[in-house]
C-alpha cells in the first residue's frame, strides 16, 4: 500500500486508538484551578474597588481592595506551590517572551500584586491616600488582563478541550472573575453599598454561563469532556449555582440574607467553573479519540476535496 494512500493514513491513526497520544498536563490540582480562580477574583475586584472609590462607597471599596490584594497573594502562592520552588517563578521574570502567555502573565501578576497591595494597605490604614489611589488605578488597569490571561495560557496548549474553545474561554474566565468579585462584595460589604457588586456579579455570571453553553454546543466531539465525567458534574453544579445566585439576587432587593446568599452562590459558581474547565482539559488529553477522530474527519474532507468530481 502506497504511503500516500488515504487508507494507509487512516490505518495509521487507528493504530493509536486506545493509547494516550497527548501528555496529561502536569499541573497540580487544586493549585492551578485555584490560581485561575484567585486571579479572576483579584483582577475583577480591582476594577470593582476603583468603581466603588469613584462613587463614594468606602465599605465596598475596602472589601474589594483587600480581595484584590489577597487574591493576588494567594494566587501567587498557589502558582509557586505548583512550580515546586520559588526560584522557578523568579526565573520567569528574567526574560520577557511576548509569544508566551505564561511569561506575559507573570509580568501582569507582579505589578498588579504590588499595586493592589499598596491600595489595600492605604485603604485599611487610612494613610498615604494619594499613593493608594495611584496603586488602585494601576491595579484596575491590570485587572482585566489578569482575570483573562490564564484562558490564553491553556488555550495555547495542544489539549483539545482547551485549544478548540480558545474563542470562548476568555469570556468564560472574564465572566467567572466578575461573578466572584461581585459575589464577594455582596457577601462582605455593607448592604446599602452592594448595588454595583450585584450588577457586576449578575453580568459576570450570565456572560460565563452563555460562553460555557456555547462551548458545550459548538465544539462537537470536543464538548464531550465538558458534559461527561467529573468535569460534566462540575459544570452542571456551576449552572445550578448560577441559577441560585440569580434567583436569590432578585429576592435580595428586600432581603439582606438573600443578597448575602446570592453572593456566596456566585463565588462558589466561579470556583466550580475553574475546576470544571481544568478537569475537562485533563480528560480530553487522556482519551486519544479527541485527537484521532478530528484528524480522520479533516483527512476525509481533504480527500473529498482533492478527488475528481464523481469519483
């Protein structure tokens, strides 16, 4: 059989069936999913904090400033723990690689952490307010990239469930981060100041859910890991938490307790989403059909396009 015979290529693909083709990501759980979650929470909280400062909501600003600084610090700790040694994180800061999402993300996380820490310390102590405001503005500017760059990080890999969802994942992660930041504000800030947090959480949860729904419907075979197994159970839990948060938010117009519970639901929704996406990627790497079947389909299409009409 000729090496150029299409049937020979199909046979070659079939010889891999049942064997893992891609290496399962070596990233640890819960370190990396927590890093995704905390980065989204911190980035969106910085934006919420600056909005609260501009509209005169000191209680909400305080909560969001602390969330931004604490989320960045805890996320960095989770990343360093996953890397194994602190010097590995420091080594990433030695060279800027614009083509590497991890390198770019490191240079977003580092100045964001510094700005968020200065803003939070100033807000808590009441000292150096001008410097604190400058730090807050810097953190707010870096917040959206921090909340979404991890989507580019995983979408740039060869893992099918992540790579094929590269157009939707930034919206999933961005919406998820907004839901977490708004939810935490609803949970911890004074009730009379939680209006912006409520609107941010609802908008983020809706964006996250719509983008996730597109992933589970548009990707064909690549959507299976998001609908089955452990990842499928997590994504179903995410939808239930979103629904609960939206219903409780409506009730929260007259009930302080309902608004607090809605905030907790939105935070949990964001956390579960990150674990669900992470598990879906690992599952798609373990099963070779997510590599082989799409390859065979592309080969069949090319063969049909190159064949003479009627043959």
